[in-house]
């Protein structure tokens, strides 16, 4: 169960309130509780928290409630989970989370924050941030782009690498419980709004998909891929803080929601991006994460993981619609529920895997074209984009944007790089996921080798060779920023002397605009 499922529980059942916190709420709503000089305090309420927002500080009070999935019923438990919230979120957002403070009753009978009197309650203390910098808000204003999502993917990969590995969650059992929970929620709440045949198909296909990857899920758990994750990694829980994409508001009150496969953690963000029509950014995020972690072998989990995330969204939306007090919100929620249900089904019926090779000299625009094609190829969130520039740097043990010296471009290093490209492409294709191989492919034997990968994997192959005017190519590489390629104009001039032999791939004139190049590539690929 995640926060969306929790929201659905809220509308179905009232929480059991165990204490009267009205006096504490009144105190925290006043300027007296804030030492930053705040005059006007904003208050927001959820079913499990009361949030008080001052000019620079935010206090979060856990409501004295007891529910099937959490227990904040006593001061001691609220203190425990306040501390847990700080600990779990300090991992990714130390600039937001400050600490835990007591609410005390002083000798004069008044309440005080962090006083010396008897403890009445506890609050999480946070720094206030600009809510306009939340990623769901930025996305609405089309203010998130490839570079921002790549930085976010870097941060997520770093977070997952440092998170505690666990073997007491995830695996087949963890996903099976979620599928069973989804089936129950649909049964109880779908009514006549959602297509019952679609729901039956979804649950049946989900269980079949789970059977197919059960052994993989077990090996991933045993191999350290189940970790103490965020648990609620959607766009609304990511903020651009001082220019850095920052994860916050991880689930602290129920470890079963956090001890999950790292790719299941990531899948919430990818599904969220696709739902708002930014499948291009979902593909960028997925590929950057794979580039950093080298975890392409887990791609086979995505159809099920993404489907489960969408299914949760669907039944929660229909539950909220059934109890919405605002009549105008009912139809949009029902429509959203149907959209998510269809997404969940579509994820489980991916098209056959394809291998597309995009070659050409540096500056021909092959990497940009490959990136444009990738979201539209194969299983969601699109093709695995295997770029030789990135693979070369992974072998060298550096970040994709770090520059290599001459030792990174020896014939031996180039041979290792292409061999790694072939191996990863083959493994990904065998998992049922499509691949776009982005390399120069200047030598006939390199082109023959990538074609052989498709044959050996039993998949179709399509080759694109991009060719541009030499002056255009040199100008392009000179203007590059935040790019994995180290090629400059001198490299282009050197490559122009290559004997590429006869090229049997589809030729694309890439001297013109991006739109013209994309149109020609799409026509060749049938997109």
C-alpha cells in the first residue's frame, strides 16, 4: 500500500482518533509557535498529519490516529515516527528536514515549542521551500527537461546505491501481495464505472507476468536489489532545491512500503511521467538510471512494475470519486481511473523487441536522433538506448559527463567498448526489451557484429546511417554541452578520412533541422 492506497482507505473508513489534539493544533496555528517572526501561519490537514507553514519553518504534527497500516495513537509512537521521518528523509533531503521538537506545557499553563515542561506532543521541524519548485508543478509549466531529469536519475541512482539492502521484503511475495490488494480494491470499489472484463484481464495478466519473472525477482532480492527505498517516488514528492532535484516525503510509518525492489521504486516516477504525456522524459530517466547503475538486466520487470503502479492509481481514483464531496470532481476522477486501468493493461502487452542501430560520424546527429526515437520503440518506457560514449566511460569507471584522456580512446578500449555494447544489447533483447545501439559503427565488421546480435537474439534489425555536411558536423560538436561525447571538431576531421566501406543501412540526410531528420527516421522505422 502506498500513499494513494492510503488516501483511498481514508475515504472508506474514518481513522480511530485516540487523543484530543485541539489545543496543540491551536498553538501551532499561532505566531507564538514560530521563532522566525511569522505573522500568518498556513495550515494544511491530511488524514494522518497537520502541517503548519510559517515564513521559513514548517511543523508537521502527526495526528493521534490508529489505522490498519499505521499507529500514531500515543505520544511515544508519534515521537518514534517523527524520528523515523527525519532519519529516512535526511538520506535525500537534509536541507529540508531539521529535526524533532517537543511541544511542552510550561509552569504558566501555556504550550511551548521545545520547552522544559511536560511533553504534550512532538513535531517534525522542516525548512520551508518554494512549492512552485515541486516537479509536478514544474511539469505543468513545461519547466522540466532532459538535463533536469538526467540529474534526477543520477540522484536516484546514488540514493539507491547507498540505501540499505534488505532480504525481508520484495521478491515474488511482495508484488503478489500488491496484486492481491489491487484485485480486492477493484472488487470493492469499481462498481459499474470500470469495465469488469478489463479488471479481470488485468489481474490474470498480472499474475501470469509475475509467474514469468518470479525467479528473477528472487535473484534480484538475493543480489541486493531490494533495498530500504523511498516508497512514494512520484513527481509531487520531488522538489528542485537550490538547483538540485531532491526526493522528500518518503514513507516512514510502514517498512513494508519501503522495502522494495529499486526498480519498483523507480517505476512510480516513470509511470507518473508517462501519465502526464512525458514519455520522452520517462525514457530519458530510465536510460540515465541504467547508464549509471548498469542494471539493464532488470528491464524485464518493468511491464509488471509499471502496470502495478498504474493499477493502484486506477482503483484509488475510483474510490475517491465514489466519495467526493465536490460533484465537479467526480467525472474527472472516473475518467482518470479508466485511463490508469487502460495503462495498466497496455503495459502488460508490450510489442516484440526490436534492435535499431543508429550510426554515423560524430556531429551527424545520431545520438539526438536515437534519443528521439527511443520513447516510441518497444515496451514502455521505450527502448534501452545503449550509447558507446556512455559505455566507454562506464568501463573507465567515470560518470558519463566526465572527460577521458587519450587512454580512453585506444584501439583496445574501443574494442572493449563495442564488445560491451553487443553484450548488453543481446541481454536486453533476450529480456524482451527493445534496444537502440548508438555508436559510430564506422567499420564494416562493427556493423556486421551488431546485425548478428539481432539474429542471435531472434529479433528484427534496422540500421540507420546518418550523414551530414562536414561543416555542420563540426559546428554541432563545438556547441555541445552536458554531453557524453568527447569528440570535437578535430575528431570530426579525423573521422572524415575513415574508410567506412559499403554501407547497407538506411541512409538519412541529417544536415537539416531536427524535425526533418526525425521525420525521415520515423518514416523508415514505421513510427
